[in-house]
C-alpha cells in the first residue's frame, strides 16, 4: 500500500470486549522502521 500525506484512509476492525479498551492504529513503512501515522481510536 502506498501511503500518501493528506489522504484519508479507512481502517476496519471488529472488537468484542467485556470491558473498555484503549486502541491505537498505526501505519508503518514497509521495512517497519518508520511510523508514518498513529492515532487513538477509543
């Protein structure tokens, strides 16, 4: 996937939990050495 600055990306996941959780999503470079973006979901 080619990540472009300024674009909007849709992240889809399903979660089932009996208690509240904190979730963050990050997109990393293909070699895993650079975090391109990170955001908190919940």
